[in-house]
């Protein structure tokens, strides 16, 4: 049966609202121009400055800037000693990079289902998946909501496991008064174009272990004993040695020029997103969908993604069709995420089948992320709300 369609009518907006479009202001633009004029555009003084600012914001002993959060996760696994045949536990409800980097180390990702309310890994199920080959846990702080770190750290200590936090969504987040990035052994952040702090591409690893921080810095630039800034600065050329077979994961000053000023606004931007969050909660509460569950007083949510779950029993369309209808209304959205075990590679290589992780699958089939950015105007927010209400009414059974 052909589903009813709104097409042919007038869209809610005349221009397209791009999902995750970053807010870039004059401070960043001017800093980038100054960086270009300085002719030091690779890894240099601005990267060092950004690392210092970020370290102070998180409260960690060390912060190392890289060209992506993916690189951070990979290098964290490497310095933690993860090798071929090891197993690393993580969530299936995450971006591909979280599990891909485990494969790149020769290890095997082991998925544990999520809580339906929080969309985070269910800490109560982790221990059942631990074997003699398990060496680490990668909890993913989904949408900016911290995982149950007390339970995870307790399990890790009991079984002598490394905890590497995927905090791509959680720059501002706190768990029981402690900043994410200063809880586990290593924590990886993302500054991708859609994130709360933007450098275009970019990432950061925080840790309190000097040995790991120094090794990450070395591995990120070919395994050299000295970086380019140290070799070619006005202090004169410095000879270097290759001390590890490293990689090319360094951040450029051009990227850090953005991050320096983005980080200065991180808390004020969070306040803006919290206001948008409350507007969505109030406006969408009576519709055939579920809004994000509230957080307790001991949690500070990073408010990176506002994800709704459609009540498919009360709608004539599935999630993909609803999202396509929002697209026609000129509202851009995201899907976070299709659970990894449902993707071709992981189905074939780990022999997972639908039904393995029912909560992650439930979310995968119903989730849509609505625009959530400090850049949004009141009219943008009104348009999103109007479009969702319009479609829910039109497609209700």
C-alpha cells in the first residue's frame, strides 16, 4: 500500500536548515587569518596553546591534540598495549570509528547492549561479556550523557582492564562532579564540524599518565623524537630520531586557531542548547514519539544531540520515511545511529544477527536527531517544532 505523502504542499521552510552546521564567528576567522599570515600553519604554537586550554578546562594532567577523535581512540588502544587477539568491550550504538579502531589494532570488538532510556552501554551487562582475552572497555557517552562510570571503573579494576572513554559527544559533560576526560585511563574527544567545539577535523586525548601522553605525541607524528615546531622554530634546527614506527595524526595550527576560540564559548553555547532542549521537550511531549529521558542531579549532560524515538505503532510510516518527509520540509536531521552489528562488515565478520542487542536495535529503528546548535535562531527552532508536529499529525494512524 502506498503511504500518504505531504509532497505537493508548501514546505515549512523556504531555505534548508542544515543539520549540525557549525557556528563560526569573527574571532575564529581572524585567528585563522593571523595563522596564515604567520606562515606557521602546521603543528606549532597554536596547537600547544589549544592543548593547554583544553587540559585546564578538563582538569587532566595532559591533553594531546590530533587530527581526529578516531586517531585518538586508535592511539589510546596502542599505548594501552592492545594487540592482535585481544578483546575490547564497547557499545553497538556508536559511530563506526569506535569499533573500527579496535580492528585496526588487530583486536576484536565485543558489543554489549545499551539501556533504552540513556542509550549508553548497560554497565550491568558488561561483566557477562568479559573473557580471558578482554583487555579494555570503551564506554561511549552517547549524545553527551555520561555513562555509569562508577560501575564501569569497578568492573575494570576487578578484571584489570583499561578504560578508554569515547567522549566525542561529551566535551562539557560531568559525572558526579568529575569532568569527563578526567575519570577513565584515557579519554578521546572530537572537534568534527558538527561537534560542540569545532576545528573542522580534529580530536584530543586526555590522560593523567605521562608515559601515555608522551607516547601519543610521538606516535602521532611518524614516531619522531621531535615535532616540526621543535625542529624548525626560531631556536634553530634540531636533529631527530625515529623512535617508533608512527603515524600522521597531528593537528595543524590552522585547526587549533578555530578550537582556541570555540573552547572559550563552550559553556555559554551549552546554555543556549539547554534552552533549545527545553523548548523541544515542552513542544513535543504530546506527540507519538519519545523525547530524551531526563538526567539526574549528579549528571551534567553535554547536550550534543537531541534524539527523538518515533512511536511506530502510532504512525503510518517508518523512521526513514519520516526523516525523508522532514527533508521535504527543509529540515535537516541525523540518524544516531544504526547499531554497528546491523552493518554489513560486522554482521559478516562477527556473525551478529538482528536480535542480538534488542535495545540498540529498537533505538536504531526509531531514532532521529533534530537540529541542536547555538547557531539556531528562534525561527529555526519554531520551524523544526512546526515540521515535526505537522508530520506527526499527518502520519498518525
